[in-house]
C-alpha cells in the first residue's frame, strides 16, 4: 500500500529541513481545524532553534520557541480564521500591517489562513497582493478542504500538498498503473498511439484518473526535491527539469477541469494533446 498522506508530509518535511520551502504553501486537508496541530508542528520545524529533523511528534522541549507555539503565544505566528461566515478584507489588511514591522525575534514569520476557501472576493484580492510581493522572511500557509474553491491566481502562487487521508491509498495494481503511465511521460511515447489501452486500462473514469494523476504529480515533486526511490530516480535521471515543471503545471490544470461536469473523452483528448504539444513539442523545438 502507498499512503499518499504520509508520503506528501515527508516531502514537505524534506523541503523544510533542506531550506527549500517556498514563500507560500497550500495544504489540502480533511478538516482544517483538526489540521492546525500539524500546522503548528510545521511552524516549529521551520522556526525551532535546535534544528529538529522530523514532524513526527515534534516538540524539542529545549527552546522557548516550541513552547510559545504550543501555547499560542509565539508573536510571529499568526493564524487567521473566519470572522463569521467569511474571512474579511480587514483581517488581511491588519495582518499585512502587522507583518510590515520587523520580526520581534529576528526569525522567519509565518501566517496561516485557516479555511482559506472562506476568503471572499475582497479578502482574496488582499491576500493575492500579499502573495505577489513575498518577503524572504515571511511564509504563508493556506489550509483548505478543497483547493478549487480558491482563486486560480492564489493557487498558482502556492506549492500544493495534498494531506487528505481519505480515498488516497492505492493497491499494488494501482501502483503498477502509475509506474506504467510514468514510463509514457518519461520516454515521451505518443499517447494517442496507445489510446485504446490507456483509455480502457489506465484512465478508466474521472475518480480513478484524479487519483492516478495525483500519484504521478507526487513522483515528479518528490524527484524535484531529491526524495524518490532508486528505481524512480534511475528512470527519471535523463528527464529535464523544465519538462517536469511543465508536467506538474499541466496535471494541476487538468485535475481542476475534472472537478467540473465535462465530457471525459473530450477531456482525455485535450490532456493528451497538451502533453504532446507543450512538453514533447518543447523538446522538438529545442532540438532544431
């Protein structure tokens, strides 16, 4: 069995301890409020003076930072939750005003948008302005149960980690399908030549396709941060980084389309065309 929750959390952990954390991350979770404990552990892993190496039960108990975070008293960790039904524009303006001041502890500053799907139009635009001009010492963590309820422009500025525990475990058969599809991408085989096989055996329906693409995306992201097993690393060693970034971009965009009531066969044609045109086509152009 492959546990996507544990794997994605491990990728996030690896990024943090290797100082490769982006300015904004979006965590897609089952329950936002229950996930605040995980968020606090992420904050401790980022901020802890003792350079802890694991999120598992993190609390070094040796520095004041971890104690302050556990007691909700760390001054440079701000958690924004809805004021009524919505997160309001004034809450974001107050946050920005607060973060315009220098850190009180000369450390990174973190703000958390809890239930980010409750941002209304005004507050979304205010957050977007904050995300568009990131400062080196400020990190945004957005929590949501459904990323597609956020503005596309906000999603595009975040690195996404799916930490949902439901419906994302896959069996050996699914693992084999994932590995098989990865081979198609890596070796740049024309997807239309094996359309019947891919349609009947791999991309069976919307739900299975979303799960499969989530696993493929996880492999690509893991490879980018050096966290793949030897077999996958060997397969992908000749794949250009620009290709992997394009794959992730296309997969994220196409998964979003699957959320809507679209014709699945037409979607599949469009997906294949994008892979062949944008990724394979990029290589053809560069080799001329």
